[in-house]
C-alpha cells in the first residue's frame, strides 16, 4: 500500500462530499443519503480538517465550492466512476465460450454435428456456431471462424495450423430395410440391379468443393466391373438429402465413410462391402491464427482427434482399393 493512502480520509466521506457538491446543499445531500443535515455538515467539516483546506464557501442558504473543492470534486467523481466500472465488470456475467466452425453442408451436418453433440454432453457450457455452405469457400476465412473442415492442404496459408483427420474412403451403403427388400448384394456386380442414389455434377462444380468428383462410374471401374449406362433413381447436389433417402430405404448411396459414420453406428445404414474405394487425398481441420490459443478450441480438437483415433482401425479397412485423382 502506498504511504500516501494511509492518511486518506474514508471513502465514505468522499462520497458524501460528492453528493453535497452536486446539490450545493447539505440539506438536499442529507435527503439523498437518508441522514440529517447536521450529519452531512459534520462529515464535511471532518473531511476539511483532514485535508487542511476549505471545500465550501458557506453563505446564507447556499454553498459554493472553493477552488480546492472544485479540484477535489473532479478527482472524486472520476475515482468513484472507475470503482463502479470495476465492480460492474466483476459482477457482469461471463459469456460462455463459443466455437465457430465452417465446412460444406455434408461435412457440418453429417460429420461435425455428431461430434458437437457428443462434446456438449460433457461440456454443456460451450456453445457452437456452425456455418455450412457448398457455394462459399470464403467462410473459412471469416474472422469469427475458429475451425474449418477442408479437403487437402493446398489452399492454406503460412501460419495456419492443420490437423490431419482421415483419408477419403467411399463405399456403398443402404438401410437394413432396403437390404431386406431388395438384397442381398454380395458383391459390386450385384449393384447393377440396385436403385442407386447419385450426386449431381453441380455438387462437384460448387465454389466450396475444391476437389475432383468420385462417382458411381469410378466405383464400378475401380472394382473391375464394366457396368453399362445406368439411370439412378434419385440425383441431387445435396448429399445430406441423398443420405436421408438411403435411410428411408429408397436405394443405395455411395457413402463417404466419415459422413455415414454416425448413421452406421446408429444402425440406420449398413456398409455393403469390405473392400472400400480409398481416394488418394485426405481431410484436415484448419485452425485460424486468432483461435490457436483459445483453450476450449484446443479442447474440442483433442476430443475429435481422440474419437477418430479410437475408431481408426474400423475406418481403415484392410484390402482397400486406392483411386488416384485424374
């Protein structure tokens, strides 16, 4: 404590002085502070004695501040305002931590959201903002975005942190109900008689999709099967819509393993083959510079990576076929 502070009058006397100076009346100051006029006068005289100066010029039925009083009023008002601001800051509710993520529609809806739900079951205090688009690749560069889901690392800048997630693996999947009604499908050739659900080429030309398409034609070709021209029963540029159709038993979808993971775990979909098509590229989680030191962001990253490591053996099926991008 500063030696000068030891000899300061009480803060209460300064607060009384400020009220009296505001009204220039001991009577009105007493009314505001719910004390008598005499009590106000006594506190002011005690303050003047402690400071060794006169603060008020006392006239008949009026008061005026002396130059010392004006100088003290400015200091006391500023000091009390600072104290009030500090108290308000201490008592203000602390905003809960927020993690903002971006990615394609399918990545956010099918891959990230299940992780968010699992994480919030353990940390309900953390809020999430999920920004999804197949048309706007600039979402990942928004200042508020902490994490973004990308395919490959060729579009990242120096200083951005990248966490490798998994390889790109695709395999046919359908609902148990569809399998019971139209199956069995023992091998790739048997899919020639299945109702296929296909991604429209518009999906692969969207601004936020910066990688080459993987189609049913690629699947059949890499499986060594020459399938004649086929007409899928449903085509859409919205992958979650196709997954919903597959879950409802409307056909077989070409399933990206990371996007159908939660549906397979729930039993809503089942994978048809043990030899998936592995595409020669990977997926990453990018951390923006401003978010690299946020503890709750790193906590969520660690949660995702730990969950992925626990199921790595399941997704990296042996005997997978590797497909090179054209």
